[in-house]
């Protein structure tokens, strides 16, 4: 079967790419033809380059706009891309391959930014799957016209795959429509071992780890900084360790300085082995504003660490408040402080809670989600 995977991400790589990538790996092993369409970035993605060496066809399309560019430069680039897309469909090269199945990965309403693709598929017999990795819960980010368009895209899809039940429910609320062709499929984990790690000593500073891209409108690191500047947290021997990179790194470094917490906030950049992170950190903190189901949470739980996070996406589908971690009722400093405080008052139980998190994660995670997704693809795809 000829399978086309479309990536929407505008970073070299991210957690949202892992599910389709795992399915693509499985497809290549089983001698299926794999085509990957990705946004052309100014920095090539090593993972995409690796796929090319394994026999996949990697196509690059226009559309990259760096958020760090000056406003004038971003506007000019948008105008140029708009004009180019009017002249030539950015997905024309992909559609010309006439795949037996297209797998589109993106946010719940990312098809609005890819109308050239879905307008073409509306009158094309090529089947497609939607791999929805995240949704926005606070507010309704779409209007009535946009909701109508998305409903049609969802209806025509062979299957709409969500990574959490909460994302599906949120989409139904926004779209005013049930999604009967929805499937819940959990993302893969990237761990060399699945055993829990020994709990770090607590005689020194308590280390909260945040493993996430440095994007505050998504992951909310700046909210954690706001909590850390509170007098009671300044009076405690705690540190915040950030692992990851992103467009907001400079802002976060400046914010730490502005809040006077620079000495207690550490930036480590990206790490290749997540288990090394949890050897050193006592608990995970993830104050997200929106989510799908973060791989970072699942990985921390498998490593045996309690998780303090917000009630967004699939977080509460994995973490029961007070049992495997602590849930902040909302993405705001008061709710996050409350969850952190409740965790702090039970610090002597963190190792026990971390062990419970490991057991819970091992019960819920799919050991071979790439194979599961490939099975769905083969079920709905055309036969060459």
C-alpha cells in the first residue's frame, strides 16, 4: 500500500510527530511505500532525513514562518506564501503520487490552515485519516463558518484519531456535532527502559522538572515562574529545571531575571535520554494551557515520578488527583500554586505516589501504537 503522512509541525521535531513516525516505521518494515510531506524549515529535521535513508520519499512544502521574525517580515512572508499557493497547490506533488491513504497529523482545527489539501480531497477518492494531537479548551478558537468547514472534513475522514477522550469531547462541543468515526489512540513513549527509577535523595534542593518545548502559549512555563516568585516558594529550597527548546526561550530567561528567580531556574536544552532527567528530578511540573496527551507526562510516570499538571487534554485520564499526582483545576497561578502546595504538604509520600504513577502508566500505555495506527490505515486504505 502507498501511504502518505502529512506533518503540520513547524519545528524540526516534536511529540506530536511520534505516532505517525512510529506507523511509518512499521509500514517500511512491512514493505509498504511511504511518502512524507513536511513543511520546509530553515533547519532540516534529522528524523525526516533518517526516513529518507530508510526508503521513504520525503517531500517538502512551503509554509514556514518563524515566530521570532519581525512582524513586517512575517507579513511579507505570509503574502508571498498566499500568492504562491494560489498559483500552485502546495500539496500538488503529494496528490500526484495518488496514495492509497493520507494520514494528516495536526491540531484539531489545523485543516483551516491547509484548505488547499482538504478542498482537493473533498472531490478526490483518496481516503484520509485525521491524527489529532491537541485541542484548545479555553474559549472557542473557531467561528461558525470555520466550524462548518471542519465538520465536513471530519465527516469525510475514514477515521478521526484523538490522543485523548477529552480532546474529542472538546471538538464535539466546538463543532456542535458528535464525531462517530472517532478513535482514541495513545502516543508512543521514547524510553530505553520501562522500569521505575530510584527516587532521588530529598536532603538537597527539591527539583521540579519541566520537559516540554519552550512555548508559553502551549506549555505555560511562565505560569510556573509566576508561582516560583511567591514568597513562600522563594523561602523553600526548590529549583525549577527546564528541558527543551523553543521560540520562547529568550523570553523565559528574561522573565526569570525579571522575577528574581534566575538562580533557581535552570535551562538544560533538549536531552536525548529522558531517563537521565528523572534520575535527577523529584517531580514533574507541567502547567499547560492546552494539550492532547503529553508524552512527557507518560514518560515521567513510567520513570516513577509524581506529576503536577493542569486539567487540560488527557491529563486527568492518566492522573487521578492525589494518587498518581496533583491536578490544578485551571491554567492559572492560583490553581497551579494550590496543586503544588498540596503536593508539597505530602512530599514524604512522593516516592509512593511515583510508584503508583508507574503502575498506572503501565496499565494505560499502548506498547506498540505505531502498529495500531498502521492497522487502522490498512483497514481503511485503498488496495493498490
